[in-house]
């Protein structure tokens, strides 16, 4: 039995008619090696049934609400769990091209998950050109962060077409506390909430400049530096005053989504890193900066100051077993914000500016430990947290001080092939979340088996065709590769 953390609950509370807080992935597989040469619902359901005990929380646990919303919900094993209820099969009409697939995935990504059962769904999309199959999987962010999602996926995949031997499931079913116990614990936490809030404020105050948008307020950077010195905390680089400029995708988002996927050769990204210095992540950020600059400039909407990107960072340490022993449950994530240098026309200067900005952001994040997300999410007591979160999301587009323009995430993956029910996974494109606060555009990349797989999700009203951004990423890669060879 476990309870949602304040960060987990924030993802539940963030959902509105226009915002869905699930994360997803789109795998492209060659199902020729499957029995009958086809990936089917019974085949995949059997796999999930056999391996659910190896995965992280979401596969067989459901939410249990606390009466009157007095506290955050609990997780328990669903006594009626059946993978067949979560797996569906659909077909694309001929010719089964990338645009048709993207439109279907966007439609699926718009739909909320059923909170009465485990918070995940899988769709087997047949009819792709070349006889391939697409597998779209979505899991609620309240159940997993990026690391837990990767571990859940790893539980279902194999290193060869032959399935591996599995340990037996010896776990006892997890059950939520009884009603009286949940109500009592909720009342106690509510009574103690002012004390916890005061402690959270004290822990967060020295690092206010790490919170996106807050660093742009006059005096915040100086105040943070003074407090860190008074508390004898390690000295960190001065926080830049970042204010996200207006863009076409920083307006109130709608319900509809648009999705685009692409891939870049990982060898080319590493070649740029060797030639220009920095890390693979620096190259990814620079590619996104150039692509966004081109997209905005083409529309006459390029701001005269840099865009501000939020970069998710995992706070998890050690392997899955070590974290389980420590009791590391729930989302363990934070974010660091960085300017993207989209205002710099020269590609070499832009790349150097991105590298410097990322270095500063990482050094500041290391010094602060990134706990501000957890601390802020717990400031409002559970009975009021849902309404407060939704109110903040609704008010965000009207605020003159915009915290960020978009989220960019780079997730390193295995550099060898993986298999699902004997079918080789050829690509895996992550598809994430957009909100009014974080902007109507999210770019996430996942490196796998020699490729950098790109997944873009956007508000369809604001960016009807994000595949154009994928094209600009390809152009940006060619530009930086030429630069690295000079």
C-alpha cells in the first residue's frame, strides 16, 4: 500500500477539459517474428499478465480516493485487473503513412484515462506501410515519472526474440487503508499542514531563483545569494534573469492535439559533440534552439530575446531495488530552466551560448538539489489542492510574467535492439504533456539503438503541423555537423 505524493497528486489535479496529464510512447515494431506474423491483443495481454509483477506501479494498481478529498489518494492492486481491458487494436486505412499515424496518435493522446482502473492504455495500430505495427502506450504521470516509465517498459521487453525466464510472483495484493484510517490520517495531516508549509518555505527560500519565472523578478537573484551565504550553502553561479517572451504557442491551449515524430542519427549528434564540445544534451538543446528560431522567423514571430525552456531532471538515485529499499515511491522529478539563445543569428555563437547556459543551469541545479517542485506542490493542503492547481493553470495565460515557453526533454536509452513478444522494436518516440503554464509545445527525444527518436506534441489550434519543426531539426543537424567539420 502506498499513497500519492504531493507531486503525484499535482498531476491528477492538473487535468482539465484541455489538459491531460499522461505521458506516452509510440513504438514502431516489426511483427513478422510474432506467432502468425502479427502482434495481437491476446498475445500482448498474456505478456502483461505474466510480467505485471516485474513492472512499476501502474500496470495493476488503481486509485482509491479518500472520503471528502481530505487527503491524497492511495494506490491498491485492482482485484479485477485484466490486461485485455486496457489493450485495443485499430487499423489505419491505406496507405498507412506517417501523417495518418500521427493523426491517430494525436486523437488517442487527447483522451483521458479511466480513473476507476489502473491508469494506462495500449493501442496496437495495424496497417502501417511496410507491414509494420505501431504500439502506442500511455500512462498517467501521477503513476510514473520518466525513470519509472522506462522501468515499466523494460519489464515488458526482451533483449532477444526469445523471451527471458521470469521470477515467480510472490507478492501479496496491496490494499488501501480502511475508510476510518484514511479519514483519520487526512485530518491529522491537515492539522499539521501549517507546520509543514513553514518548513517547506524555509527550505525553498534560498533557491527561489531556481523557480522558472521567479528569477525574472527584481532582487530575487540577490536575495537568494544572500540567503545561501547566510546559511553557508555552497556558492552557485548567479541566476540569469529569464523572462519567457510571447510566442504563437504561448497562448491558452485547446483540447485538440497534434503530434509529429522523427529521427536523427546518433552518430551525427556525437560527431557534433566531439567537434564543438559539450554533451549530447547540449547538442539536442542547440538543435531545438535552431529549429524553433527557424519556425518562428518563418512566421515573422521571432522574439528579440531568447526563448526559455524547462528541462525535466530525475532526482532518483541508484537502481530500482535500491530505491525500493529506501521507499522512493512516486514522482521524483524536478526542472531546471535555461535560455535557448534563439535570438542569436550566428550558429556557432548560438551553440556556444546554449552550452554556457546549460552549464550554468546544471551547476545551479546541483547546488540546490532541485527540491523546489516537491516543496511547492505541498504548500496547499490536500482538500484545496485540486481547485488551487486548476485555478493557477487557468490564470497562467493571463499573467504578464511567463515562466517558460516550452519543455524540452532528452532521455538516454539503450543502444541495442529490444523485442516485444518477439517483434523487434525499430523506434520509440516519447510523447509528453502540454499545459497552459508550460506552453502549447513539448519536444522530447529518446536515444535508442543508434538513433535519436523525436516526439513532438502540440496544441493543434496553436501549431497545426509540428512535423515542420521535425524538418527544421534535420536542417539544424546538417548545419551543426558542417560547422563541426570546419
